[in-house]
């Protein structure tokens, strides 16, 4: 399967993150992920978005969902810097517990969830 990509840009306000979760649900329907994995990804994307939301609601958050043969990559970019939140260690622990790989820096967080093969 060739890579497929969906992008979403929303105001940098927590109330709008539900739209990113809905888009994630739609993309996940195209995968072999189990419902509990989708729930984990929703938690991860909510936590990651909160970590880069910034302080100015006139700014935006950008979400990119890239479906590849063996993985789903999620990138969240915002005006804030990961680690600016009240408890950055807790945020990192939540993300690490819910995805297979993650990285952060330059106002971006990338999340990776591997897809099941042959199921």
C-alpha cells in the first residue's frame, strides 16, 4: 500500500483537539489496529497536542497523519515547545506508554504506532 497522508490545522486551543482525535479515528479505520490501540493513540495525541499548544490562542496546531505499509506516523506541530507544560515528565511517560516510538523538538512531536501484519 502506498503512503497516504492527511493534514489538519486547528486553532491552538484545547477545545479543538477533539477534531484531531476524530480525524485520527477515521485514519485508524484504514488500519489493522485494535480498538484499545486506537484509544491509546487518542490519549497520546491529546497529551502531545497539550505539550505544544503554546499560550496564544490565535496561533495554530498542525496535525499530520501518515499511513504507511507497516506504521502510522502522527506529527503534531505547534507554537509551544515540548516540555513547557506543567509536568513534562508525566507527559513524556504517557506518550511513551501509548505509542511504539516518539520524538520531540522544535515545536514538534512525532508519534509512531506499528501496524499488525497478517491479522
